[in-house]
């Protein structure tokens, strides 16, 4: 463990971030890098390298292309990158799946596809890396749930043409919370920690620009009177990966401006 004067430092740590080129992933990687971590940024279709090049992060961030929904390739991907970089000290998984369909239109195949992309992929990735972390006797994983993994969306917020957050997204995000609890217990004595973050209203810039009335309704629902800014997720991720959180495991942390308080 780091001494108290640098307990929040990630210097010397190798962190893997899946979905690292996304809206919440980019500020997370920037902060992890600032805290001294060596980061492997993983995303779809070359997006990781595009982000690294545009932000000039090549000194501390390495790119990889991978789709975690391809679960038959997870074992090989993990083995290949452990061979290149070593067992990671931390892993962050921001990936998800969703259909954006109304409840009445959702098919069995739709539901199963999302469950595979959100839950099955997260389970297999977490187990594969978790087992390697357990062998080295340390590690921290941060998975991502959502406020809608614990709460139901209020339909009054989603006026047409918007549709309320879909059921399969919330169900799988609820599953992530339980997965984290189970994994935390399973790997606890090996000093491998599992936690998850439940973001509140963090609409991406395109939604904010296209639907200002919706953003205003979201802001009024928050006790803080505003929606979240993407960098406000990053600090919680960095904390959970750091030695400052060395006795925190199995927890779901809301980063939601107090949304779930009322």
C-alpha cells in the first residue's frame, strides 16, 4: 500500500479501460494518466487509437481494439495483453448494450442480445481477469451500473420524440450490481476488489444540444439542479482503483447529484 502522502496515486499501476474512448471513458483515462497510471484504452473499431492521437496521450496510454460482446474471444484477448503488459492492477468496464426499443416492441432475441452484451460479457471478462489478479494477490475492478439499475425511469421526463430508458438496459444494470457483490465475496481473500458505479443523469453532448427541454427536466429532478459533467465520473473511478479504497469492495456508488435521494 502507498504511504498516506500518496495514497491516491496510481503511479506504477497498469489499468485497463474497456470503453475508454467513449463519453465517460475519455475523462476517466485522462485522470488515470494524470494520477500516474499506465493505461490500456480498449474500444471498438480503432476508436481508442483515434482518441489517443487526438489527445496526444501516447506516452502513457496504449490502444487496443476489441468488442467484449465477442465473448468467445475474451480469453485470448486477456492472455495476449497480459503477455504484453502484465496482469493489470485495475480494470474499468464502461461497456454496455441496449436496444432503445419500447417495452411493447422488445423481442426475446432483443432481450437476450442485450443480456449477452451487458451481463455475459462482463461476467466472462471479470472472471478471466479476476482469476489472474487473484494469482498475483491484488487487483481492483470497477464495473458500471446505472441509476436505472436501482430506480425506474420516470416516464414524465421523456416526452416525445424521446422514449424512456428501456427495460432491458435497467435489468442488466441491476445484474451488474449483484455481480459485483458476488465477485467481491468470491475474490475477497485474494485481495481482489470489485465495486461498481451508478451514474445518474449524464446525457451526452449530442442529446444536450438536440433536446434542451429534456435536459432542463432532468436538471430539475436532481437535488443539485443540474445534469452531470463527464469528468465528474472520473474521480470516483480513480479513487476505487487507488489504495485509498483498499478496504472498499462489493459496493455500488451512486454518482448522481443526489437523484436517488427523493
